[in-house]
C-alpha cells in the first residue's frame, strides 16, 4: 500500500499494452477506444509520425500485469458500459468468492480500480476459501506426482458427490483431499433419491395443511429449527455448516427415524403424514439444492407441478412452520424409546421386524408418551403397548453356571464331582443359599466343600405378571419387552 502499482510486465504472453512510443522524445500515443484490443507490436499506429517531434512510433513490447485484466471482473460481470440498466441493478455485486492466496492482488486491485472508476467498492462481501491439498496435506504439484485428477472422480461418483465434498470444506482453511468424503457424498445423493421414490409413491397430489398428529408436530418443529439454522448459515456463507446441518437432519432424524415411524400410516388415508412427508422432503431438497443441484433437481421434478415451479432452482425457499417445544420433547423421547428397542433387537440378533407380544414403558414420565403409543408399537412391531407408572418385576433364577476357571484349580481331581453336585440343585434354592453366604457339597473323599458366589453364577430371568421379559433402560424410563 506504500508504493505505486506498476502495471507493466516484461513477458511474452499477456494482454498487450495498447500504446506506441516515440523513439526520440518518448511521446506516448494511446490506441483509440474502438481499436484498443490490438497487438501494437504487429499493428502500425493510426498516425505515421510522432506529433511532437516527427520521430518514429514503435509499439510498446510490454504487457499488462495479469491483475490489470482481472481487476475489472466485477465491472465486466455487471455489464459496465454495455448495458446501463443491468449495471445499475447488479453493481455493486453482493459477493466475491476467492482463495486466500490472492487477497493482496486480485481482491485489493479490484477494490482499488473499481473505486477509482465508479467511486464505489465493487461488492458487499468477500468469501475466502482455501486450497484442496494432496491427501497427505502437502500442495499438489505435477512435478511431485500428487495431483488428483477430478475427471475419474466425476465419472465414478458424479458431480454432486464432488460438490458435496467441496461444500463440507470450511472457509479460509486448506483441506487434504479425502476420497471417502466423495464416496459419502454419493451415498447421500442415493439416500435422497430413494427417499424421493418413497414420497412419490405416497403423495399423489399436493397435500393440504391439516391438524397435525403429535409425532408429525415433533418432526415439523425440528424441521423449522433446522430451516432457520441453515438459512442463517447460507446468509453468512457457511456452506460447510449448512451442509452438515441439513444432512444430519435429513438422514438421521427424518429418514432413519420419522420415515420409519410413519411407514405404517402411509398405507392408509392419513392426511397428516402425507402433508408432513411432502413438506419436509421438499424443504430438505430446497435446502440442499444450492450445494447438490443435480440430484435435487431430478428428485424435485415428480413434485414440481405440485410445488408450482419448473425447476427447484427458481422455486420459493421453504417456509418455516411453528416451533412446538413440548412436541419436540415428547417426540425425542419417542425416538429414543424406538431406537433403544431396535438396538436391543440387533444385539439379540433378532430381525428388526420381529414381532413382540407387548412393550410396557414404566416410570413417572411414561405418560408423556400419551398419543405416541401407536407410533412406538407399530414401529417396533409390538402387539400391545402400555404406559405404566409402576410395575412389579420378579427376578427368577433359571440356571446355575459353575465357574470352571475357579472350581478346576481349587478342587482339581474332584472338580467334576463338585460340578455334578451343583447341576442337581434347584436354582432358586442355590440363589437363596448364596445370598446367605454359600452352601456345602460332599466330595468323594468325604470332606465337605463350601461353595460361594465366586464359584457359581446364578442365571436369572425377569418376569412380569408371570411372563418372561427383558428390560431396557432409557433415561428414567424402564422399557419392559415381552418376547413372542
């Protein structure tokens, strides 16, 4: 900032400086406006001699500094001196996106030049992004052989998958390239496409706004919060945060939970679920559209007529619904209960569609789930679901397991005799005697041996109203599961 900008360069390739110089007195003859885009080393001047001394005029061999050209990009893009109406509408521009390596050059020279020409700063905001580095974090160079060719990636994963990766890179920071992020981007695109097929089968015409059911109010309130957050991120150019916010909601809350909870209602004439599915899926597509333009456009087309736009990219931004904090609390609890039961099924190696005789949700807060019973029961495939403040569970012994690792070293050759004796005993009696300190068994040599809780494990099952059950703790609530 402390010295003049020297705009000439002594290079072969660049934009020629359109002036001829007198070889005697250094008089400078500029090209006329109508023929300024010429190479003065080839094109003769429009007058034969220097008007001051009559000397020879020769084209300047220097070329412009590259930033002399690019510093007018804001003027060029807003039709300066070509379309005054457009220029007034578009200038100053709203945003200049660029990398951090040319702040001193492109950014500064553009501001300087446009301010000199128009007396205005050429844009409202400047967005600084970083470099994509080699996978090991070093700069890409052809000589180093570490350049990532984007074309095979585009052919294998698609444009939107690569755009997904770019959108997850934070502004102002360099990022080591990770192909797995592109792979994940493709999975997200596939997920959104498959969701669209489900919505297309469920929603045949534009649903009207109706009184929403409790679980629909939950997801709609969550959608509204996400929409407000994502909109704020877009307005401040935080595309990485916008992408993660909408992806997390679309995949983990909407697809993995709400869609699974609502599938049983899509087979009937439930207007609440149709309105909710349509509104939220359409909103998710629109939030993703600036970052994933191709898959969102394809997914939008089946509902384009319903929404009233030919393209998602000219459609209206989603409208926020009402935030319902109470519905969010109850809906989150419903989601946690269902997730816990599904996780329990997976751990037990049961298929997720395994039917259950009954589910009892026990605790002081159980009645907060009033109105959500069907959503839980239908999703976890329970024939009956009860909300209880209290429940009496009985712990019943069903089997005695000798601890071989301790009985063997302690009793050696008589270990088999000890194990055989234990096997003949009643599990309930063993549990009672263990609680009292242990019991004795007769060894083959006539001695008595004391059996304590270190030598046996009493296997128990929980029973509720005489039936075997399993339990899952979810916060302060106990989920009691009766297996079919």
